[in-house]
C-alpha cells in the first residue's frame, strides 16, 4: 500500500474523487471524435451536474448543452448557458417552467413524441406569445420513448405542432440499446442504426414542409463507435466525461480511463469469511448494479488502493446503506491482501451518473493524486 | 382516475410525497411494541434524515436517536438532540469529528468490533482528555459486521478499551438477515436469535468487569416480531416510520401502510409494447431492487393513481435516469388502463431509505391528500 498524500488522509470518508487528468483525456477523445465526424457536441450534463465540469466538457465557458431536468436548465442558465436541450418528454405541467426559462433568454429545446404533448406546447406558446422550439423524439432501437421513423404518427405529431409560435427544429434519438452491445462491430452497427433512423425521420419532416434543421443523436457507446454520421448535426453523449465500469464492460473505455471513484476506509473484518468491511455502502456508490448483466459482474464496484491501482481479485461484493463488504471475486484464489482498519481504498463505480448523484461535491485530484479543488454538484428537481 | 387536489397538480414531478397519517400510525405501532416489550426506542434516523420526521418519530422534541453518519449526528445535534448513537464502526480518521461532537455536549455513542479501532479510540480519548462511550458490535446472524458473542475476541476488544477515559457502555447488534425471513415464525425466531446473542455478549462483558448497561438490538422486522426482549434495553429500528415494499414482502406491513411515494407524470406511451412512460426514473426512485429477491418482484415500484390507490397489475418495469417504464406485470392479463399524457401517478418504492435519499424534501400530505407542509431532508457526509 502506498502512503496517500496528506490531503486524502484528511478527507472524511466516503468521499467522491475526480481524477482531472483522466477526465481531460476523456473529454479530448470525444471532441476529437466529433471533429472527425463533422458534428457539433452538445454534451449531456446529467452525468456531472456541475458548472465546473460543464465548462471543461465544452472546452469553453459556454456552449450548447443537454439536460435531463428543468432544474439543470435553471442552474446552467444561471451560469450563463443559453442553448439548452431538455431531453426528456415535456408534459403539460412543466410548460410554465419552460416559459420562465424562455423569458430569461434561454434558447430552450423541448422534446416530445405524441400529439397530446404537441397540442399542449402549441397552446402554451400561443397563450404566452412566446416562440417554443421542439425536437421530435425518434425511437431508433425499441429501447424507450420515441416515434417510429417510418410511422404515420411522426407526421401527425409534426402537424399538430404547426403554429406561428412553434418551430419543429428537428429530431433527436438515443440508442440506449447500445449499452447491451458487446463488440466493436455491433456498436458500429448500432451507431449506424441510430444515425439512419434520425436522418430518415428528419427527411420525412422536411418532405412535408418542416424545416427540421437539427438531427441529434448520441449515446456514449455509439458516439465513440460511429464510422460516419452523414446527415447528423449534433452528438449528445454524457457519461464519456467520467466513464465507468459499465462503459468498460461495453468496451468503449479501459478501467484506467475511469475518472470517478469513491474514497472509503476499512472499518473492520470478518476474517473467517474473507470480508473487509468499509464505510462506503450503497448510499455512497448507489444501488446501480449495471455490470450484473455484463460478462464481468463488478459487484458494487472495483476495489483499488488509495493511489487508484486495482487490487486484483477484489470486488465490493455487497452493500448496505453505509457499509460495503469487500471480498474476493467468485473464482479468485489466494488470500485477500492485508487491509488493516483505517486503510483507505478507492472504489470504481458501475455507473458514474448514479454514483455521482449520491454526492454534493467532487474532490478533484491532480496527476499526483493531490486534492486541488472542490467542485460542487447539485441534484433534485 | 380521480382528479387530484390542485396542490398536487401544482407540484413539478417527480416529487416525494409523505402521507402523514400513515406515518403517524406506523410510529404509534412501534411505540406500542416498545412499551409492550419494556424497552426504550432509539429510532434510526438514517431513513428520514429530517428533523421534522425525527420529532414525530420520538413523539417529543428530543430523545435518544441512532444515526448512520457523523453528518447526521451534526445535523441533529444542531437541532438539540444530545443522545446520539453513531451505529457504523468508527475509524481512526473520524475520531477528531467525534471529539468535536463531544465538545459541543453530545453524548455520542461509538461502535466498533476490533482491537485496532479500540486502541485508536483509547488513544484519542486519552490525548484529548475526553470521555468516550463505546458499544461493541455483535454479529448475531453472519450478515455483516460484529464480534461473535461467544468468541475470545469480544473480551480482547473490551480489554483494549480499558481506560479511565473510555466506557464500555454495552453491546449492539443488527439482525440484517431478518430481511430474508418470510414467515412470522422465522421472524420471531430471528428476533430471539438477535436478543440472545446481544444479551449473552453483554453478560460476558459484565462477567469480566465491564459495566455494559446497554443492550441494543433492532431491525424493523425483528422489532415488530419479537415475543419478548428480556435483557435488552433498547430498540434501534428505522424504516418502520415509512415502511416500503421490501417490508411488505417480508410481511411486517401492508402496502397500505407505506407512507412514502413518488409523484410522477405520464410523458408518453409505446402502445404496441403496452408501455406507459413516466418522468420518474431511477434518479427519483433509486436503483434499489430489493424486492427482486422476494416472492413478488415489484420492479422499481408499485403503481398507484394520484390518490394512492394501487392500479392492479401495473408495475414500474424498468427505469432510466429520468424515465420510468410502467407496464403490466409478467403474467397479468387484460389491457393496461388508459393513462393519458399528463396523468399523475404515485409510485410506491421498494426501499424507503434509498428512495428518500434521492430527494431534498418531503411534500407532506394530510388525510385528504392535500400538501400541508414541506419538510427538508439532508444528505451526504
């Protein structure tokens, strides 16, 4: 075990660590990919929920962003972001809030996939005399929401949006099924499926008189796997900023690229069972078990020493609210390493969005493992 | 579908609802049980993390409490609570914080189960010249942490605590395995196992010259199932205040007793799949799938109308960050009910501790389903 720098020793555990060098490399990789593909990056900030991370993700103070809640839109608008896509289907009950964001000068993009929501948007825009911009959500893979790109309903919804006060700005889709891909070939094929569905839907809108200039796609796996994105205008990936064990399992990053971890302290042992008990449970790591359906089940997280080096064979096998049980992985042989009470460990999480959400700040590490800054993150609705 | 009161309509979803009448009945039930068993209630406040709920749980402004983090201890101490058990094994790195709590007058109980931690506590207490009080954690069921009640290490740890500045106040145990019980008989047997282990360990400490007046037990299932608690002095249950689907699956409450739910809005459909998409995903409900290992898997939660009546056959089958997919339960027949875009639903959670932790406030409902108050809750470490 390496002795940690004093500033890690002084943190009360559990604490969320962010390796800034890894994050910067991950961000540069996605920017290079967007440049190569000739599309704009509109990063999804639901992963980080942090203005400091957002600015680094964009490589500039301000730029186009994607959010998953109107609270995120409020928060980023307060910090100067004006081009914001709210990428969850709008409901009538949120339109007053959307109008408040418009009133403060935010170019807010709304998303919907049905006639009822379309009518509510038209009604709200016309009543307020405020222009609203809408992307139609397209279902490219049967994963969740969205209109079929070849279906009649796509045009019916677009028709329902015809109003002086509403613009059909285009389409958006999210290939959530890419998380279930396991090979570069299937990821590349999924990226093409996502691209083709969105481009086809946009073309049908244009053929019926809608401007639809925007074709927005993106999940981290497809964004990093696309061979070409002809006809697409923007990428909305999010988790690439930090990566996580699920992304490593999908094959789009290495464990060594993962920028987030949870610092924890050994609080005891059950030596007859080979257990080391730590003070990070599911409250610190989340209940996300996204690797459970992957070939390598990482339990509640991969176990590293305080310097971030993987301790071979160990996994967080179980978690209670504030307790984690570190144990040898099924099939591992040999004795677990000696980890005395008080030892600091770092747990690499399954899912960066879920683990990050359990914490109010990032403790930012420089390349030498020192805490250089603390960046707040927000939560809620 | 009943029309909801206007004040539910005005909430932006997702939002955490707390049915105050159900909560009061749940609290009264546990107080009655404690009275019957002749033990003090030291409720675990990790479930609610709210001063307003705490006062109602205690049925008075102040009283003995249990916490899972030192931040909880700080927060409740700021609101006048002075008798606090921190029920997670103490580490050397947290002793300065513990001493700060002692310095502000908190009677803080620490927990440990090993000689290393015992020595660190003695060293800290002697260096500071401050009296620290310790409960030894006992393993009553092989579930997690703790010393064997019949083992040599129990006495070795107690011996390591011999100091003018440290008192061995007694023992505590938590029958986490009770969550896996499925019958009243097995629950009652588990409660007796928990009681017997704690009482036996305390007796061994007394036999070797330690005062050990405190014998603390408690999980919600065992607390509600114990036939007698002879020799026990206090109960530390927590989740009983709200209950949840896991507790209903264990059999210690009915679904109608569950006081927490998440208000959500229908945002779309995939009618060919029978899916209704709502704006509460795992961010609002947590990733907790605690019922997955129970006879009835409740998915990400049970689906109710806005008045809290269960919609038969429906379950939140899947969840993304801000999207939930409501669908017919496997094996259900018939068509799902018509739930137009904009419909408000309430999702009853698997695990109250995990779902509550995703929210910053409770919207408190009176017996008529109106929002009467908003109570803040806190999080983090």
